[in-house]
C-alpha cells in the first residue's frame, strides 16, 4: 500500500461530517519521480495519442502558451498509475491538459491506463459536463458527478492490489494579465460561468497565450477506499471534496463568485443587526421605518464597492506603462509563501501606508501575479468625481473617518464587512488609519480589525489570514505636502483638479525603485486559540462581547505592525539618509560616506533582524551614483576630495526615509548613543540600561524581542563593533570594560553617525520627563503634557536646527506618555492629573549616560511650566501617593 497522505476524510459518523469534508484540503503525497510505465497495446507497443488529438494540437499551437504551476509537477509522482481530474469537461480543456502533460513529462491524459480498466480510452475524468449546449448558446446545465470516478472506486474494491492516483488539474484561460495586448480580451477571460463552445473558442483565440494550468498533489484511491465507507457515500464524499478543492483554487486565482453591488446591499439591509438598527433609528428620529430604511440604504450605497473585471483589467493595462515611466523597477519578495497558503483562506492584506500609490501598487502587483485584487478600505475623502467611481470599480469601498455616535452607519458598515469576510472576498486596509507623515509606523487603530474579528466570530466558516506588507519607496509623490503638514499647515483637501493638475509633474519625475515585501502571515484561529481559550469555535451572537475581545484586537494590531517591520527593505536612499543626516551640514567627504554606507550594510547583514528583511545589492559606490541620478545628492568638486551633500529641503525629506529603517539599527544605535558622551563604560551597565529603556523603544518602533532577547542583541552588536574597530574591550572587575577612541578619529565619527537617529528619541523622552518633573505631581494632565512637550521640542529644534519635523510630532509624545502609564511610572489622580514618584528621578539621573551636559541643560531651561494653567489639585497634598495596583 502507498504511504501517501491523501485527502483527510473524517469518519462519517454524524451530520457534521459533510461540512468537515467540504473544508478538507487536498494534501500532498509522498515526493518522488519514479517513471510511470507506459500503456501498451495488444501488440506490446506503447499506445500513441489519437490522430485527431495530434491534428488539433497542431491547429491550436499558435494560440496556446501555458504557464504550468508548479514548474515540476512530476515531483509528486512515485510510479503509481495516474488519472487526471478536471473541474469541467470540454474539448479545449482536454487538449490543454494533454499539452501540459507533454511539456512536463507526465503521462498523457489521452492514453488510457494499462489494460484500460475503466474502458474510456483515456486517463482523465471531469466532475461537470455541459448538457444541451449548442454551438452558439451559452445556456447549459451541468452535472457534478462522474461515472468514471465511481467505476475507478469500484475497481479498487474488487482488486486489492490496485492503487490509482487522482491528480486534480485546474485550467484558467485568460488569467495571466502581465502580457495582454489589449483590454478587449477581458470579456472572454476566465470566470465562474460554465460557458458554451463558441465563447470558449473566442476565449482561446484572445487569451489562449495566457493560460494557467495548476496541478495539485495526487490522491491515492486505495487509501480512500480503505476508509470502508459504503460505495455511494464514498463517491459523494470524494466528489464533494474535489469540488471544494477546485472552488478554492478558482477563488484564489480569479476571486470569489462576485455578486452585484445591488444584491450585496440587499443582503446587508436584510440582516437582523441592520434591521434592528433601522428600527432604532426610526424611534430616535420619530419617523417611520421607511425613512430609516432609506437612510440605511444611502449609507450602504455610499460604502459598497462595485468590482468590475473589465475595469480592473483595463487599469492593469494602462498602469503598466505608467509604472515603467515613473519607477525604475518594482521588486516583490516572499509572495510565493502567500500563494502557497492562500487557497481556502480569507486573506486580509494589512500593508504599511506611506503614499496614495499603496492602493494601486499592491492591487496591480497581485493581479499581475495571478492573485485576485482585494476589496480596499478607502477614506470617504477619496470618493472624488470620476476618480472615486474608478476606485470603486477597482474594489475600493469608502468609509467615513469618524462614525462615533452613528449607530445605523456602524451597523451597516459592520454588516458589509461581515458579508465580505463570509463570502470569501479578500480585503485590504491600513491599520494606521492614514498615511504616515514621518516615515515610521504609526500607532495602529483597531476599528477594522475589530470588525474583521467580529465577522469571523459570527460566522467562523472560513479561516482568516492577516498578510502584513511592507512597501518601501525611494522618493514620495506626497513628500512636499508631508513637510507642510508637519510644519503646522492644515492638510489640503483632496480634489479631482488636484489629481488632474498633478499628473504631468508625476509623469516627468523619477521616483526610483519600489520594493514590496510580504511579511509573515498571522492566523486569526491561532491567535484566538492562544488568547481566547474560552471560545469554543462556535458562532458567537453579534450582541455578545467577551472580555478578551478588546485585548485580542490590540494584540493583532501590534503583531501586524511588528511583522510589517520584520519585512522591511533597506534601499539606497535609506542608507544615504542614515549617513548624511548625522552631520551638522548634511555633507560628507566621498570616502567617509562610502565607509559609513558599508558599515550600515554590515550591521544589517550581521545582526539579522528577520529572514524577510531585504537589502539593496548595490555597492556603496553604486548607491552614491544612484542618489545623484534621482536628484537626492549634490556633488561639490574640491581639490582635496569631492564632498557629497543634500540641501536643507532634501535633508528634511530624507528624514522620512531614515525613519523607514530606524528599527533595524536599534541595538547598534543604543550602543552608539551611550558612547556619544562616554569614553568608557562597562558592558554590564550598557546592557542593563538597555533593558530599562527597551520598553519605550519597543512601543515606538514595534520591535519583536523581549528584554532578554534585546539584551542578547546588544551583546552581539558590541561584538560587531569590536570587530569593526569602533570599540575596544578589556577585562575589568565588573566584567568587560568597553571604550572608544579619544579625539575625532574616523571610528568615533562612524560611531556617532550610527547613533544619531536614535538619539532624538531619547531627547524626546528626556523632554517629557523634564517637563513633568519641573511642574510637579498633580499639575498636568496627559493632553497638557503633550502640548507642552511639543512646544519644548519645537523650540529645541529651532535652537539646534534639527532636520526632522517628526521630532516634535505630538503623537510620539502621546505614545511615550501612554507607555509611562502602562508601566505605572506615572498615573492619574482623582482629577485626572499625572502623579509620579522617585522612580522618575532615577530616569533623570540615567540620562547623563546618553545625553550631553549641554543638551540636558538646554532642555531643562526651555521646559515650560504650568503657572499660566489653572491648578486642578494641590501638588503638595499627595506627593508620595503610590501608583494604583
């Protein structure tokens, strides 16, 4: 008997077995490549393919070009007889299958098994067959069973030594859009309809050169029969599982069977939660149910996407030359892992959000590589005339920025998302809520994650997989507007004229290269198993809100951001920004710049952050040349050696790209910061201080380690710096004693450059603590502290000319204050004013290891006090109150 791992049939002992079988995936068999013996005729010679087949192959040869997945399907075979299974019968499918077999060295589908036990004169069967279809008519009925399958199973019962392997084969004509010459062919591309012969002929003539043939691992009929089920039940179960497999593959390749926008809206409005919300709205407004229903209908119509295959195909055709014009390449990494996992899953794409191009790029790349584009959550501000309609046709659905207090809108939106999840539509949303203006990941918002989680809990039929995606740019279209917003100017409202007038400038620009990295997926079922043990896997009513729901949403949001960072790409502009922004005038001699780039590349390579982090393969010299090519660097000729610099405006823009990858240099940056003002320091102190500050860095930069792992990473970074000659290590009484060179040596210069970007974070931390301590306990609320810290940071930026507008970003101060509260270093009193104890003073003392005396003095001097603010409580009344337990 074969040691295959066949379709995992459950024992049919209850009514739940049908659903279990329907969800059972096709599993791979034992790998091997033993040759299958050819079928022999009565004369002992191998049987040849029929003459008619060879003639039709000759006719179709110019019109067919196959993309076969996997590239070597013969790896699945181990010498057993093979019988192919198609989703539906058709002469074209037969010819395509036979050609794919010949191209991959598999046994021909048109040559029967040895001795032809089935009596079919061929080695394939189809689950569905057209009935009563004419040459022109598209109307047909299909049956979903196969007499040949029943015969094969019966033969295995009567012949115990027989073991035929079924190989499911999916065929898609017109689903590889990367080489289409026009959009008209989309009308005859693959879909969910079982079409007639005439339409299939046109599809082959128009799209045959873009045909996908996907082989699945084989299924042992011997193992299936040995389950011991009655014959009729075995046929039904095997047919059901095969149909489920074909539906999953089809959904992964061309998307789920799309209902019209109107039909989906009708389902949303008919759902019990929405009907209850409509009734509640009618009571609140004092109007009839009909008026409330109209309002709900208008909400649903405003939200819902109107996905159109012709529009998506046309957009793909038109966008391709635009990408080639404005970008110098779009690289994609780690997509194969997603393609392997996707069948049978509801995929939620959660990319980083740095540009409006994110929407278009991700959908385009997925479509180009044979994956159906997702439905995209977009802000209602993008629902512009003409452009909004096109985005909606491309799968975008629009939501309002704030829905608090609008019960009816919330119910309609939640039900719409639940329908998408239940029906198997892939979805894309940005957990940050908006585009990052600073280049770093923002604190996530849990609204859409909560809706996704509730939708799954309400109907847990299809497992959900979150797919984090990192999108890295070398130049941003919105760069200048980001600078204006960070400088305090109000955000410009999007308009169709803004889009139209901006097109010529975009087409004339060189935006460098884009890299799209797919991070490690997150299984929602696994997260629930680990953090919601009380959930039994059964549907949960909409009104039920378990205690673990909020914490699970927060955990998912944080893990998504961590996995995005773990898939980062280090491009040439990131490396240039890290080096040049560390100098007062944003300039370096060419040799110094090349050495600094080489050091940064070495840090990323030797201190591996994640297996999914990618880095430019270019040499430092090529990186400098690239920076000059796209207008980031300026070269100043000089007899003693050229100087490379960036102007003030580009310096501020470069801070964005430095922040993209700052998390990759956390441990090395921490060490470098400690040696900015210290020449000697024990390794033990360095590691312990790193442990103390790590929780704040982890919260701000979404780092993946615990304190012990970060301490280990610090020690590995120290070893690297010693090898590079940046630090020296000697044995001391308290363990290894580390020291740097004295004076302004090249090693000191390189060490300072590594630590500069992280030092600004510690300056912000010190500003917060200095303002809090200066004003005393019970004097400031959290929002007041945020505003005062922002003012102090703005003033410090003016005094020291820091090329980083995000230095005084209020959200960064908010995150640090929140972490102080989580660690109970500060806590609110009864008037919601912040209290603290002596532990905060120890942080002030530790700051001398990181910040110079001049910087500490300046921050202490410019920190504002709250004398002009109303006193909410007496700070002397509870100075030593303990933090709440």
